[in-house]
């Protein structure tokens, strides 16, 4: 039986600041994948043949490994919507792969190929909806937490570093344009909005927006978070 392709392994690129954490997550997922296959092989050895419940358990466990890799990266409602679309695509690709082996399995599993496909599709569909629900729950919880924390963060930033309009001081010449000109191409390459950037950086939306538009100074800790999310050194991010 062929091993399905696992494009989820490249969900996070090496230049992404989350890559080291992703390597640990990926190893855990691959461990689950191996355990599922070992359990399936043991069940065949015990019964002497492929049983439909055992096969469905294998397929759904392998799908769950892929789904977990997607859902675990959710940081807000925007990424939750993206994850839901990715889950739909993964299910189609996953099912198409396994369908190729159904005709050859008819005799060993004693189930016709079209019936086997229907069983697998039904089982995967249930798991798909569960993972999508979990993605949206995580995204919603993240947004609620971010909204609750945003006023505190904004007040703290304003107290420490008031903007030019509040103090009457001249604005920093050229800095807003430098920020936009530097950041916008990176955001475009990643396909991110400012909200996505804020989500990945773990800061409030208005914090990222104020930096991008040059309307407020930014603390060193915030600049570090913004730079890490973009995958660059903080020294390279315009002040």
C-alpha cells in the first residue's frame, strides 16, 4: 500500500521565525503517523486480513495528522478561515490518493470499491468538520483575547511613548514612508494583511497599523515581535 504524500511538512518555510517550533510539531505528527501504521499492520497480522473498521481507523488517523498540522497554526479568525480552506483541499487530495488503491483492496477487504469510497468519504467528512470547528474556536478565542488585551497595550504604549500630535513635536521625517516601503513588499510576498501580520507577531492590530502608518513610535519589544513575524532581524526593520 503506497504512502500518501504529506505536503503539510512544508507548511512552514525555514526562513519563518516559527520554523524551529514547527520542526518539533512536525516530529510529533510523524510519530502519530508511524504509530497509526504500526497499529494497522498489527491488526492485519492478528486477523490475517484487512478489516474495514481497521482500515477506516488508519485513514482517519492519518488525516487527523495532516489536519492537526494545519489547525495548530491558527492564530486568529483570518488564519482560521484560511485553515478551513486548506482542510477542504487536504481532504480532496487525501481522498483522491486513497481512491487509487480501492479497486485492488476489494478482494482483500471484501468490500466493493465504490462502497469503500463512500465509507471513507463519510468518515473523513465527520473528522473534517470537527477540525474546522476547532480551527474557528481557536481563532475566535484568540481574537477575543487580543481585543481584551489591546486597550491595555495601547494605553501603556501611549503613556510611555506619546505620539507627535499629542506632544506637539515634529513627526519623524521620512519614517512612515520608509516603514511602508520596507514592509509592504514583505507582506505582499507572504500574502498577509496588516491584521495577519499583527496576529503572527502577537500584537494588537492597531499596534501594527500605527507602526506601518508611522503615526506612533514603537517600543523595542514591539519592533522585535514585528520583525520576528516577518522573518527578519530587528535591526533591519525601520524605526
